[in-house]
């Protein structure tokens, strides 16, 4: 089964590893639209922008699941984020 970096999926995945459940979760950063908007604003301001932008997108596997899953946060949290720990706490706890 595949999914993305949604905490609900990652928590269910972790809870079911011992039952043989496995998955893969390609990540799309939650900041991708903000990056696109920043690029558009730079272009509208007459600044040089790159025609193509390459973004490194991690893929969560069973080997890296512990690096991303947040059992202390709700299912609605998206784990691949640029939010700071303080911002996450303010929004989700």
C-alpha cells in the first residue's frame, strides 16, 4: 500500500508493522506552493528565476518511518514540513 506523509497513515503503518503491514510514502513538501509563489513574485519583480526547480523528495519506507511518524500529533498533521517544532506545537497541541 502506498500513501504520502500524512500522519494518520504513518501512525497506522507503525501500529501494524508487527502484523506484516508495509507501505511506501513518497513525500511532497507542504511548502511547495509557497516556493512556487515566491518564484512567481520574483519573476513579476523582474528578478531572474530558474525555468525548472528540482526539489529533493524523500520517500518514507519501513526503514525511515521512525524519522517521520509523530505518534503525539493528530492524524491531520503532514510530516514533511518546514514548520519549526514551536510552530507545530502551537498548531497541533
